[in-house]
C-alpha cells in the first residue's frame, strides 16, 4: 500500500486526530493524504470554549477535483467526523476514489467512558452504522460498540460473552473485521479483542491507571500503518497496542501533560518496525 486518505478533524492543539495520523502513518512509510472534516482550536475533551469550523461544504468540490485529476487511494481511514452529513460524501469517496483492493479502516470516534462526545447524538450513532457497514476494519472502543449495538455499557471486568456479543454485533452491522479496544478481564490488565467472523482473539497487556486523551487515535493510526505494511489483523492489533502503550509510558513522566499522548516519542519505534518489515 502506498497512499492512503484519512478523513478526520484538525484539532489545532490537542495531539489527536489529523495531527497524530499524519506524522504517525507517514513514519510507517505511507503517503498520507488528508481530508479535514472540521478545524477546531482544540479537541473537545477538557478544553472550554473551543472553536469549530465545519468543512462539510468543501467536500463536494474537493471530491470533484480529485476525480477530475484521476487521484485514487490504496486505503482509507476515517476518524472523528464533525457532521453526520459527511457520511454520504465519505461513502462516495470509498466508491469512486478507490484503487482495486483498497482497504477501509473506520474508527467511529464518537464516544468514550460510557458517554457520547460533546455535540454527538443518537442520530449520529445511526449514521455511523452506515460507515461501519463499509469497514474492512472497524476499530470501536467498548462505549462506541455499546452504542452501535444497543448493548449496555460495562466499564471494566468484562466477560468473554460480553466482548463476543459486542464483536458479533459490530460484525453484523457489516464490518469485515472488528478490533475492539479497551477490553478488561482483570485488574491491572487491558487489551484488545479481534474478530474476523470466525476467531475471537485477545491481546492483553499492563493497564496504566491514567485516562489519556487521544490514545484511540494513536492506536488507529498505528493499526493503519501496520496493515499498510502487510500486517494481518492480529499482528496489526498487537503492534498498535504495544506502540500505544509505549507512548503512554513515555507521557507519564510529565505530570502536567493532561490533554494528549506524547506520540512523538514513539516515532523511532515506528520507523524501526517499518525498516524490519522491509527486510
Ligand atoms: O480523539 C478523538 C477526538 C478527535 N477529535 C476531536 C475530539 C476527540 C475526542 O474528544 O474532541 C475534536
């Protein structure tokens, strides 16, 4: 895979969405094209009074120009979408701007810790189901899966049956593969579940007891970078988990850094992964 398109917002300050995806996926050696869904002064998770410029109205002319130029992509990755009206344009992009075999990764990026993000509602959840239906890889967290499948939200101490129910529910929406983030069976551990319709697998690691904003975006960007380098579902999900954990560890020493993850510090590890894959 050479060139992917990622569609999500620019939060000018906040270490999330495009300011993560662009450097991280590039470090995997992949040309990373962007379509900003919105421009915000900061992310919405803890800052007060952020600005929000919706870019939906630019989508048709951007798509039209790319079509005219014959621009096509080897893969797509969608994240935070500021306006549900963008879903139809995004489906059009998948249909009309794909190279053969292009793979689509959808991070529903709309909720966490049992709640929808500020500005999102049930209608958005319904619209997101239409995007999930087109995903080769859907990357929801537990909260998003609960909303998308109409299942109760459980924060911790999940059972295998609960995780299976969420994964099967997301698969039934049409996603080919599911990577469920934030799976917790016992104290001190956290991980991801993967489900391809046959096998439900788990990758578990140490849980660091601090909620950090933007870890989902670091995870999804690393997952996209790993799959673009040929990693399969289980490998890519584990690579992304290990890299995200490393970024979290590298953020911890700075006690005042509250709004994001210091993903910049794992760029050398990403480059090393990419170099090793080439050999
Ligand atoms: O990290 C997800 C995300 C992306 N973009 C914006 C956000 C959030 C989460 O709150 O507010 C603008």
